C-alpha cells in the first residue's frame, strides 16, 4: 500500500493555519498568496501559480511566496524549479520548517534519500511536534529500505497526530515488515472500536489479516471499505488477492481489472492478474505481464549488456539465458532450455551455484556458468529464463511430454540405491512437509509432520526426510508418537548433487509445494504434491496434473486451511499405489 509524500494539501493547510497565526500577514503580496491558495484548493493550479508569481514580483525575497510556488512546482514534479524556489525561501528564512520539509519532498521524488532525510531531520529539529515531517521521514526511510527508521518515524507521527492522512496504513505496513502481526491486529482493532467506519483503519486491518494468511477475515473488512470507496485501486488489488486465496478466481480477475481501470498502468494489479491467469492455465494472457517481475524493487537489477531476445529466429544467434528466480523456478523454466539449445547457434546459461553441476551434466551442448557471463563473451542477445515461456509455452499443447530433462550423477544414484536397499524391502518414499517462509505463504502451504500420521502408517514403507532445513526435533517427536522411523542424511540436505541423486533413487516423493517438487518432476521421478486450495500459479487451479512435469500428480486441498481430508485421500492412494506397484515385486516389510 505505497503512499506518496504529503507534499502539498496538508502542508498548505498548516501554512494557512499555524503560520498565519504566528504572523499577521497584510498587504498586496499576502492577499495574492491567500487568493492563490484558494484557487489551488479549487483545482486551478495555473491560476494559483500566476498569483504566487505576481506576489514574488511585488516581494522578490518573500519566503512565503517562494515556499508556496516551490511546493506547487514540486507537486507538478517540476523539480528543478521547485528546488530553486524552496532554497530561496530558506535563504530568506533559514528556520522555515515547512520549506525544509517541502524541499525534502522534492529530494524524495528525485530518490535522493540522504538529502531528503537531512531536510526532514532539519524540519523536525525546528519543530519536534511536526507530525507531517515525521511521516515524510518515514516515507523516505521506507522508500530506501531503512525499515527500522521508517517504523520509528511513523510511530512518532501517529503519536503526534493519529488522524494524519495515511499514517495508519503506513504504520501498518512497517509493523508487518517487522512481522509484528499480532501487535498490528490488536492496535487496528482498538482503533476500529474508536472509529468504526474509518476507511484507513478498515483497509489496514484487512491488509494485516491478508498478510496473516486469513483471507476470509480480511475479505469482510475489505468489503466494508469498498462500500465507502469502491474506486481505490489499492483496495481493489488487495481484494483480488484475498479472493484468489479463497479460490474465487473469476472474481479476483474482475477486481484486478477494476484496479487497473481505476489506475491505468497499475503494475501490481497487472502482475497479480497475470499470475491469476497463469493459475487458470490461460498462458496466452498470463505471460503478457509476467515480465513485470523484472521491475520489482525487491529484485537486484541487471545491467542490459546485450539486446533482448524477443522470440525471433535464433538459428544464427549466440544466446545468453540467465536464471533470475528461486531454485524451484530455475528448475521449472529450465524445461525450455533443450528447445532453445536446439534452436540457436549456441547458448550460454547462467544458473544458481547449487544447480551448476546438475545443469552442466543435463545440458552438455550449452556453456553453463554460475556467475554473470564475462562482458567479452560473444553474445548476440539475452533473455531471462523465466521469460522464455512467453514464446515457447503459449498453450497447454506447447508443453512437452518429457520423461525428465535433468540428470543426476549416476554414481551417486547407485550409492543411494545401495543405502536405501539396506533399509529392507518395501517402497522408499521421500517426504517434505514445510515450504517457504511466513512471508512466502509457509502457513498456507506447510503441514505439521504430526498431521502426516495416516501416511506414515503405510506398512512396510521406508520414509526419508527431504526437508532442506534441519527438522530433527519435530521428527523425533513424531517418531516417538508413531513408532515410524524417518531416515535422514545430512549430506542430502547440504549438497544439492546428493539431493538430486537421492530423489532419483527413491520410489516416490510426497511433498507440499517446495523446490523438491520441481526437482523430482524435472528428473522424471514419480512425485505427489499436496497443494493448498489456492496454490502458487505453477501448480494450476484444478486437476491432478502439472503441465511442466508429466510425472507429478497433484492432490488439492478442498477448502482453504483444510488438510485432514486431503491427508486421508493421499493415505488411501498410497495404499493402492503400494499394492499395485510393490506387491507384485516383493512383499512389503512387516506384512
């Protein structure tokens, strides 16, 4: 919920309130300034500018006229002229706190964080109770990643002026950035008791509950807010997100589209709508805005050293294809590499260091690097790996029916098969039950291992831990409760080559939505995924299949937060799978 600095309207209100009370302004110049402000309040900015300039003609050194004109020019993003007038206001009156604050806003719009911060700090030093200066200092800190500074500044601004425009939502954003979810909810509920119809409080409480992965609760507050202001693009986008989380995809798309109509070019809504299209397997429309991810402020920018490949004939080209997302996505989008390697003269592939040996083995005709390609490497064009599908996977029919495009080390596979065979007869099943972080939907996509008890009850099976983090304490607790051992090897967690070989040696992988799904599917191994009601777009919205991986079977949560029935279905399917696959080969251990 980003908010622009409070550059003009409220700053002017302060000037014509507290400042006029401090100085009894009289004369023609002062009357022109007041007349200009009234014109500006009515929307006549050109008339206001004329009045301010006429006042300056009468009093060229007038600090107030320079301040008002500079602030107006700043609002219009005529930043050089705005800076000149605000500097002249400060030259005439160095202790002019509002002018320092307005100059800070100009620097903030220029993205000059240090200069903006210095101006706001100077304004606060002159007027410690200036809530607006504290708020805009928070915006400056927020814009440049100083979240501790932003939280402190917004907290102080709220203490000074709890009804300052946008302060509630900005304070909420920073509390959530610091994962103060419970504190944010409690504070907003208290505010809602005091202001039951306050739009900002309703919006902020909905946003907090959304980030707490409680979409049904968030929906109620968003609907109350929409009844007051149905044209707020931020609200409509967030409403789309919670509707998508609840599986109401058509309604989600309607709200994303309404947000875009309310704010043309609204990239966040365009991005979320693209993901919703992809979730529905509407690839032709979904890929159109998928490249917006490359413009995210959270993504490290990449210098464009070569022209962008845009799908033209690559037969004579040396192409650079670079990974730019997480391990799972790099693996998934690598399904496009065989096609590109075959279609181009030569391919250079940049990938994660973890994937380097696996990719080099799997794509021997490409030059695979783990770091940025040298500047002097002969390359005709480049493209992000995640951008390849917009040219190669426009329809469901474009996805190849492969049996695996990644290849683990054969010697390591053989070693793992020997180690697994030593466990005794019966199926060897890898399991993973936690995925992501709180901010990447871990509560939605993870299942506590204790809830896996019906699966672990499969007689004769050997279960293997595929978690990428150490879960020894949780495993020990479940082993004690069920009597079922869960085998784990540290080297498989710490060395991705060993992980790949172990997955290739297992009979089946059963996992929530994590990178191991992509690894198993790319190796062509049997994988079952336990997907939440509204999963990430990669898993699709319905059906048992993933177009990216023919060997993957998807089990879907019937409703948001409901895992028990899904666990029961998977347990039943495991028994059927064991009976059909293993009973004909060897008797399961213990039966």
